[in-house]
C-alpha cells in the first residue's frame, strides 16, 4: 500500500512539474508513477515540488512587502524597496556562525498570540542541533486527499495519502505548502517526539504562493510550544538549514547549505512568478512545507520545490518570509486569501535604441505595453503602445528590471507582487512622446482556462448524454494533449478572457444512447453557440437549455460542426441515461443556482470575440516579452 510515486502536472508555457511521494491503495489514473521519487521526468529540466509523501512544488514564489504595523508576523525585510539591504539588527557582536542557532520552539496554548517574532532566543551549537528547541516547532503533516475526476466530473478519484512538513507560527496556527493539503479530506499533524496525531483544519490556501494556513484546536497539541521567529531576507552565501520530514525515515531531518540566488522565479504549483530563494541544501519529497533557518535559528522561508535536470544538481527553492507575510496579512485583512494582484499587461523590453527613439523615449528606461488584458482594470488607463517608465515612483529599466537592495536588480513584477488586491499603483507612462501619470487598481489575473479548481468538483452539464464541462488545465492533464486537439489546446494556452466569468465550454464525451445516435464519437470539442446564442460559460449554457422552447436544440461547434437534438426527446431520455451510467444528477450543484447575466451591453455585442483574443507563440517564447 505504501508505494512512492512521482506526480507530474503540466504547466502552460513552461517545463514545471510537481513531484511528491504518495501512499495510495490503487494507482491514480491521471498521474504517472515511478519507483523512485528522485527519478527525473521525461523532460530534460523540470521543477519539482517535494512535499513529504505528497506533491512537490515549483521554485518560484512571490515576494511581498507589508508596511502596516498591525500584523505581528511581518518579517524584518518588509520595508520599502530601497531599505531591503540590512541584515538582522538583532545579531549580537562577536557571535560566530558555528553557534548561531537561536531557537523559538513550537507554539503551544497561550504562547505566541500575535507574537510570532517575539519568542525567546536561545543559542545552540550546531554540533548539538538535535537539542535545539526550535526543531520542536516543526511537525509532520498527514493528509488524505480525494481529488476530482475531471473527465468524469460527477465523481471523485480514489483517495490517497501523503505526508509533508509544517511549522508553528503563533496564535494556534501552522504553516505548510498549499500543495501538501490540496483536495484534502482529512489533515492530521504530529509533533516531534510524540506518537499522537491531531486533527488540523485548513483555514486558507494560497495556490499562487503555495502556502496554506492550518489550525489545531486540541489544547494538548499546543502545550509547551513556542512559535518560530521569522528572520530577514538572507544574502547570497548565507548559511541555511532545511528541516522537515522527507522520505528515507520517520524522524526529523536536517540538511544544510547556502543561499545561491534570490530572484523572481516560477512557482510550479501556482503557475505564478514571485520572489524565491534558491539554495543548495537538499530538499526531498516530504520536506515541502518545512521551514528553512538561518544561523540565528530564525525562519527565513518555507521549502517548496526543486529543479532537476541532467545538467544541474542541488537546486532547491524556498518561499521567502516576505511572501509568507503577504499571505498572512492578506488573510488577516479579508478573512480569506484573495491572491496576488497583477497589472494585466504584456510587456516588451526596450533594449533597442532605435525602438526607444521611435517611441520617443528619451532615456534608457521603460517597457512597452504590447497587450492589455480585457479583464484588467488598467484597460481603462493603459493603451497598446504606451511605455511604462515608473511604478510608484521607482524607475523601470529597459530590460524590465528595478533596483533591488544595494547593487542588484530584479524583475519589475517584484514591485507588483508587494501590492494587495484593490491597491492603487501610480504608473509613469510615455504616450506618443508625452509623459503622464495614471492610477491603476490592481487585482488578480483572470485566467480563461484556470490552473486550479478551488470550489471542489468541476462544473458539468449533461444534455441527452452529451457531457459539457469548462476547459481547465487539470482536465487537459487528464485527457492528454493529443486528445484535446491542437486548435483547442492553442486557444487554452494563448487566448485571453474578454470578461469576468468567461469559460471555454467543451463537449468532453457522449454517453451513448438512442437519443444521440450519430454523435457517439465526439469528444473534447468546444461548443460555441446554442440555437444561435454565443455561449459565455457553462452556467449560461445550462440557462439556455432550461429556457429553450424550440423544437430542436441546435449546438454549434468549431468549423461549423452541428449537433441537433429533439428537445423533448432529450429531456425524456435524461433519467434513463443517468441510471444506465450511474450518474447522480444531470448537472453539478452550482448550476442549480439561478443564472445572473453579469455581461455588460458593450461586451455582449462583441460575442464573436468570446475566447478569441489570442496571444501568439512568439509573444510567450521571446525573452524580450513579459507579463506583469
């Protein structure tokens, strides 16, 4: 029963994979298994998410700054960009690195209410690190998962189990990776040196930043515990110690290394780009969600993914505490996780002097706006051809970078990632040679084809045995790209949503019955219209079916392919089809709610453009172009 598997999830436009060890009773259909969790995938270079006996996550995590004084979990580096150079002010003079570990152990009842950074410091010799009390704040996570079956959306896959790591942060809460508790049905945690497992509750999951917040109600679990203390953003070559419960044993594991790189990087699990810390300390399946410490025993991040290829070794990634603080403050403000905002524009670097001269940009700075997402609020203030030269007063270089610390530069997206949903940013732009300032409201990106389904089961609608469901990356992963088709796959990868709530609705399969004779072999085709009306999303399709009074249901697909059903016969056949195939209902529960038309009149007139705002392959592949 205890079998190890390597799980690969495709991520659009990149070779990013999640690697985790699983324990399950039968193989999980959409995933491929291997006997070794450390084996390479078929890709020559891949990002793996090593969670303990579960999935591993991507190496690129976002860095955010918080400046409010009301949130005790804010790290020391949460200051303005220009102030992010100093090391910890708490280091005592003359302290050697060999005696640098300061412990802030587990948090227990009554300890750490709003005091994540105020726990007692304690020096520990590295030679006796096993006695360091801060190790007691690191716990093992046991999660049972039941993932949706996206190909058969009315049911779930067989449950499986995984293990990972987590750590105490104060106020009765734990932090771990989001991928460690994805599709969870039960989460339990166990402290070091204890043989009792305690039930944990998932309070929030940040898929983009791969962070999850847990709580444990049992008072026994927290007795005598102290929370970990968050430290500053480390510097290159700073020592780092990764602690967790990876494969290879049942007790806590400690590996050491140094900080190799700090930059905006790709997060495999969330398909996002945030600040990440690259380290050379070993990170293996089971380490996911565990803390990384500096030589003062302060937590400087959360282990979440590794990069593996035939040409590289020892490349692991840690989520910085600044990103963790952004997640926690977001949760504190809103009572839930609302996500990292973006500008919603496709940008091009301005390295060419001729290009800058043509655009009347007088200096060696700025990035060109190539495309504006229709769902972005900046679509009201930015136009294609604008040049963004500053963000909140920080000048943007011609390569799309901004100053970082004293002598480095970092991707422009870093500044955006420090903002919260709903924040206003001031953009300095050059339009037709004229400089001006505009205000932009930031919000999370709207994906036409989502990378994750957060509401549990995917939506579905069955009409006369025709199964409709929204296209999603998990569905593409289950069906395989070959069965999806190049045209639909291209649209999924490169099209932009024209309005909030837009979906690509596909006929995933046909459940054979007398009422649908002649259509049994159709699969994975996008439905465009029903009786002449353009389909906006699956809820809209259900509304159109329910309100139709015509004799026939005329369904139009790509390339003018038609499916015609007699409406009354389709309705009469519904019960028998559901019974024959053992399906509990003809539609998912979310489609039982009344349909509310949220499309503005000006959007409704552009029906021919639904889902047809393509971005070319070159715009994604050329390194001179970037999303912000």
